[in-house]
C-alpha cells in the first residue's frame, strides 16, 4: 500500500512588504536572535506570521537564530540580495521550482492547484500564499507568468452595469405660509401629525413668548382654516 506523500507546512502568507521592511532593519548588523522585541508595533498576528515566514524560508532556525542566507540577504548589495532571495525561494518551494512546473508560463489555476496538492494551506490562505510568492519572486528577479500576475475578471452576469434608479419621493402639497417664520422641526404628538399639511404648518409656529406680528398671525390662522377645511370636510 502506497504511503501518501506528506504535505509541506503552510508557506508564508504575510504581506511580502511587511517581511522585507522588517529585514531591512538589519542592514547595519544582524542580531544574535530574532525575537518579538525586534518587531516594534507589529500586531501579535503579524509577529507570528513574520516569524513563521522566516523559518519557512530558512532564514532563521527553530530557535530563531539567523542563518547565513539571511545574513547574505540583509547585508548584501542589490545583486547579492536578489541572488540570496532566489536561492532561498528555490529551496523553500521545491514543488514550484521543479522540472515539471514552470512559473513563467503557468496559469493562476495551475499555481493554486499546486499549492493545494503540496502544502497544508487551504481556502483564502492559498491566495495569500500565492500573493507572497509572486511579490517575492518579482523581488528576486524570477520570471512570473503574466497569467498569474493578471487580475482575475469579476463575474458580472451579462456584463452590463445597472445604474441605480433613484426613487422619487411624492411631492408634498404646497401650503401658502407667506409671512410665517421658518422654525426648527418640533415633533407633534397629536393625530394631526397624519397630515403633512398640518405638520408643516405647526412647525412654522414661532416659539412661545416671541413677538408675532399681527399680520403674520392672521395669515397663519387663515392658512390653518383653509387646511382644516381640506383635511376635515364638514357634513
């Protein structure tokens, strides 16, 4: 009976920029150990992801001791950094950099299937692992297929954009309130609130105690009388 091939651990899925920025801190010298005290304001999750990524790439040991490949990467000039990064990627991703898989011509689906078959990553984590590898490979000068780099098209049904139709609000009947003073909204607690006309009219009453010119008062009362006749028909 054949023993199923053991899958590799989940590859790095932290943002590649986060990892490279962290490594750039050590250009002037590599510390004796990479611990969380060096990770500044990173969240706990980011600290764990960076540490896991460094181990996967062989840049630190299980005890977080920097390796020679890490020292070459952080202290080298651009060409040396690219070479060191390429070497660690080729060693860490044997299922990608092998004779029967070509990263320069593969499709996005082929790459996803490769990760699913050879690592313990699943679901959305695979997408993040792929993003890390794409960015790291580009930084190392490794050719990546344009079919992997291109953004996937979004499904949109027939492809036609549907513009949102704004529902028009029914126009409120106009009430002649010439001379009335506009006032802030004051909620009414009477049955008249069912009438937009009466509600609008009572909202224009001046505050108690404020001077209300006789002409304006008479116009308001006349308007009220007209509205009452409309809202409450006489027998």
